[in-house]
């Protein structure tokens, strides 16, 4: 039944090419894994503030360590995909992910902020390989006309990982016994579990036949090209800027959601605010699934622009700090953020031909935006208040409106 839904449509383009359904499902499973890894960061951010007494700006180094890994590893990941193909690149990324997760075992004994950041950085290097491969791989497993819709469907399962992460973090990491002398020990269990799961997925990939898709061969543009050739595509350059700002906005909102709730609604503890964050990702996942469906009728770029307009307005209510009304605005923001990353990504790599893998690695590199925004928002919160810090994502969404209305158009410079 699922296969029929994915491959058949009486009056529309197929979503997934016949014979590629199993690889599509397997690749889609990767999106859960990095959703879980990213969402745990938002719990760790608050956790380190509590156990180490550090400022909000310094706690932003949690995001900087993970998202900074994308900047370091993105181009090497693209080169790995070009040299060895998607499958081997994915397996390599999974092994790096598992290594970083298992390093949380010695991290609990070393008990330093810096070593924990190293663990997150290694995880980020693995995630970079996964995202560099899985995002474009998902787009080319079916007709070009449905690439944005297909990637949004895959990314919907990323939302499931975002839901599970804060719930697990709230129960295991933030619920620390005040009498416990080793406050780092609570981080070990969730990362060991995810490390084991990642290893199992890697083994599954090793023994599954995956199609080796060559984008350049598909559209007759050849499979060679230099990174500098990407500058010939204005839509790609705008996508790089839009993705940088989107990830900055999303990461900033996620990172300080718990702080925002506990400061503007003091009836909620950090643990309860983590559950509210998990609830926010339910809206995020619902937005992904509904967005995938709506793209059968509406143009992806138009939906992107409309959702960005809604988020700019929602951020105004968040900055004003209006209690429950602002919390509702935050949830609306999560719903509208849902389609942004995959839609910007798919629009950005459209018609790049043999440059697709290189273009993908550059767009993945822009995830480094998530390393900068939390520190900036944290600095604003430290000198003023947490609510005012949310003016940063408001400005980011403003540029995404431009990209959805005009910057997405494919043309050669």
C-alpha cells in the first residue's frame, strides 16, 4: 500500500521512480537520526547553563561545536560523494556519528565542557556526510518536477527525531538528581542508545543494494565541474544565503525556546519547558507532512514565501513577550519552518547537473549559520532580555521571503 502511494498517481507525476522505493525509504530513515541529534542540543544548552553556571552566550558554544562541524566537513563530504558515491559516503557518515555518540561514555568521566564539545563536533562531521548525501539523493530518486515534494516527505521523518529528542532529554538529562555529584553522567544513556541504533543502520546500508545515481548523466550536462562554476547560477547563490539564515533562525529559536518559556512563563520549570519544546516539533512534523501534500497543488516557492511572511509576523508576538499568545506564535513558527530547509535545498540545487554533489556540499556548509545565531541571541539576552533576542530570527525570515518570491528562479549568470 505504501509503495503504491509513493509510486502511483493517476493524474500527476510519480513521486518516486519505479525500483527506487526501497532506497528512498532507507535514505528517509536517516532524516530521523539527525533530527534526534540536533534536538538534543537544545536540551544540552539549558543543561550546561544549570550545571556549570555559564551565560546564555557561552552555552551557545554547544550549537557552535555541532554546526561548526558542518563548515569544516561539508566540502570534504562533497569530495567523498564524488569519489566514492552516495552509499559509501552515507556509511562513512554513520560510523562517524556513532563514534561521537560513544565518546559520551568517557565524557562522563572526564567531566569537562570542552570534551563534550569535541564529541558533538565529531557527531557533526558524521551528520554532514549524511546530509550531503541524503538530501540530494532524495531529490533524484524520482522526476525532477516532484523533487521538492519528495524531499519534504523525507524531511518529515526528520521532524519525528526532533519530537523524540527533547522528550528524551527532558526525562533523562534535565531530570538530574541534585545530590548527584557527576552531572555529566545523565548525558551518556541517550547517546549510547542512539550510537547503537546508528551502527545498526550502517550495517543495513552495507548489505542493501543502492542505486548509484549520477545527476549529470541524467540531464546530459556531464559529471564534471568545479566549485567556482556554481557561481554561474544566481538561484544557487541566493539559496546559500537563504539556507544560512534559515538554519540560523531555526537553531536560535530551538536553542532558547526553553529559556524563553521559563523566563516569560515562570510557572514552567526547565523540564516542563523541554516537553513544550517537544510539542512544538509535533507542529513542525505536521507542517512537513501537510506541506508535502500541499505541494501537489501549490508551487513550492510560493509556499516558502507565504510561510516566511507568517513567521515574520509570529516573531513580532514572540519579541513582545505576551505569555500564552507568544507561545502559540512560537508553535505557528514551528509549523511554518517545517518546509523551509528542504524547499530551499531542492530549489537551490535544481538544474545544477554534474555540479549537484558539489552544490549540495556547499548548501550543507551553510548549516554553520546555526553556530553563530545562538551566541548572538544569547548575547542580546544577557544584556537585555531573552524575548528581544528573537528579533534575530525575525530578520532571517525576511530574506527568505525574497528568495521565495524572486531569488529561486533558475537562470545562468
